[in-house]
């Protein structure tokens, strides 16, 4: 079964999925738009746009929120960090594509003590646990963020990034990692998060964690 999912594209069309402890409708942050092209991003399918995209998100955040626009084209990136009150809009034919280099991905290490959630196999080496810096690498990380929407007609493509040091000797970065998320996709510290129409593909199993 594992091999089947690795051979096939994992295409999850996520429509109106609410990730919220409040479970209430969202009003998007549309007061300002920030196009990543204006911050140095290049849609050539080669350039690593990690800094440009994160710079765009931070600019929107520091100015009180808004919508980061990912326009048509292929944008390669490592880890990008979500910020409160900042929406991410992937326009039609926009591809946010994970880098094939595992070193372009950052890890999320929680500040809270989560050892009680570790399995017996985790004890001693933290393998595949919240404290495993290899297992917690992700393309998109949201830590205690709120009032966010990922929307549009674009594609988030994990590109089957491979990690020989990953789980089972092959699994690469997660696609989306939200801190303190629960099994039902409701989070303790992440409020009002929507994933609307975005297509997630070619991600090693756990596309959303």
C-alpha cells in the first residue's frame, strides 16, 4: 500500500475544509494585495524563491495583513512560514512547487513539552516524533497563526521530494504542517484557517499534518 501511494500522484482536491477551533465562517483579509513577483520571485521553474515568498508574507504581516498573490507560473521554494492575517492566493495556473533539495526545508520544533504524545519507539531517539528535526520538515509551516486562508485555483506540488534520512529511509518534507493540530484538523493555537480549492499533489503521504 505504501508503494502504491508513492507510485501514484497524491492529488487531494481540498474544498472548503475548515481548520478552526471556532468553526465559524471567515472573512478574508483583502485590504491589501502583495504579489510575490514584486519581491523578487521568479516563475521560471528553476529559481529557489524561498526568501522572496517569505519576504512577501512578512511585508503583508507587518502592515496589518492582506493577501499574498502567487501568480501564474512555476515557483520553486523551500519552507515558507504562514503569518496571522495573511492569506495566500494561488491564481489559475500557479504552481507552488517544493524544492527537490531536502536541505531547502526547515523543521518545526515545538516549544511545548509533547513527550506524552510520543510512542514507545520514539523514546530515546525522538524518531518520527514532534522533536525529530528530520520528520518535521515541511513545505508550509504555520505556528500559532490565526485568520488565514489558502485559496485559489492553483496547485501546491510536493514534487516527491526524497530524504534518505527520513521515515522509512525515503520520506521527504510534509506539505503543510500546522503546530498543535488535532486529528480532526482543529488546532489549539491556529484559528480560522481555510484551504479552499487548492490542489495538493505529489506529496509523500502526510500532505497535511
